[in-house]
C-alpha cells in the first residue's frame, strides 16, 4: 500500500508541475498571440486558463491528502504537457487511486479528466474548422 | 389598493452614448484579461497566480457580455475602444510591472486602482439607467458590479498578505499614487469631456 501511495504522490506531483506550466503558457497565449485573433478563440483560451488554475488547486489539495507538497520532487518542465499526455497520466492516476481505495481522489481526478476530454474535443473542432 | 407602476421614463444616456460606454468598458475588461493572463507566468506566488487565472475568465466574460450588447445598441459586436491615448498609456504603465518581485505593483494596479475605478463607474452608470427601457444594460452592469466587488476583495486579501511590512506598504501606496495621476489625466475609462464625439 505504501508503495502505491508513493507512486500516486509522485504522479500527482508530476502532473501538478506540468499543469502549472500549461497554465503559464496558456496565459501567455491569451496575452500575446490572440491580440488579432477571433474573439471566440480568445474567450475559449481564457476559459482554459480558468480550468487549468482550478486543476492546479485540485492537484494541490490531492497532494496534501497523500501527504505530499508542491516542490517535494525535482521536476524538469522540458516535457510540455499536451492534453493527450495529461489524459494518459490522469487515467493512470485514477487507476492508482482505485487500487488505494481512495474514492475521493478518484472522483476529483475524473472531473479533471472530463475537463481535459472536453478540451481535446474543442481543440479537434478548431483543427477541423 | 391597485398596484401602480411608479417607474418613470426619465433617462440620462442615449443609445449611441450607451454603446460608446460599453465599448470603453469592454476595452478595460479585455485589456485587464490579457494583462492578468500574461502576468501568470511572471508571478512567483502560486496563490496570486491562481487568482489571476480565475479572474482572467471573469474579465473575458465581462468583455463578452458587453460585446454582445453592442448590436442591440446599433453598434458592431465585440468591439473595444479606449477613451483616449492617455488611458492607453495608463493601461500600458499598469501592465509593465513584469519583474518577478513586482507582484505588489501588479496587485495594486488591478485591485487598488483599475477595478475600484471601474466599480465606481459601473455603479454610477447603473444608477443612471432607466428601469423601463434599459433592463438589458442594467443586468449587465449589475453583474459587473457584483463580480468586480468580489475581485477587489480577493485582491485586497492577497495584498494584505504580500505587502505586510511598512516598506512594502509604502511601495504599494507610491505606485497607486503614480497610477491614479495617470488615470485622472485620462479622465478614467470614460475619458474627458472633450473626448466625447
């Protein structure tokens, strides 16, 4: 069980670091890139900023729950967090939470995953258009 | 006793004036959204970073509802317009505090200067709206007032925490004064009388 919790703690921490990086990058995009873009696209990116900041909050709370904290592990931020990558990581973490029997962590991560799925669908719609 | 509608038909602003004000409010909200979004990466304090993240979305929604009201006022949708060049300079000065150690200045600019000013202007506009023929504008302004009040309160809490020494409080006050001077010179978000078309 301790090993599973350790894996969960490590996974949540990695996801937190990547999510903070995504938040910063998306914020920068709202600020810089969309100045001449379509308003609907800017609005959608602003929503993404809010979603991502909520995800950071959720991950901080979950880390606390498994007795971890931000900065507990050295992380590189070279690996940019794409929505697809986050999907895989989230699915793995949900599975780990199931194994540890923590339904609250499982539920909270599933809400994050639902947001990420919605984001992928929107991005695909933009790519088609 | 029969019910009697006591609302009057008196009003202050014309359709064209209201559209003009909506474009100017939209400019402030849209710029604020972009400024705070850009600051997220530059702000080391996680709690401030996350608050900026939340308010980026609120400002985006404010800009959106203001922009959607414009076609109902015989104007183009989703257009922003600054009142004058001095207000643009004010916004640029506010935005330019981009060093990691300038979180206090960033918070002061938005939560002690710009948002309190907007709250005052929105509230005054709201009190001047006619309840019979301007309910759509009233609904928008009521939301802006409510949410801007919440934003100011949250920003103030963050500032109290971060600027918790005499020197940092001094820094905050001096920066506020500098921005207030520019804001007054611009005539605020609605500009000076001579800016009116």
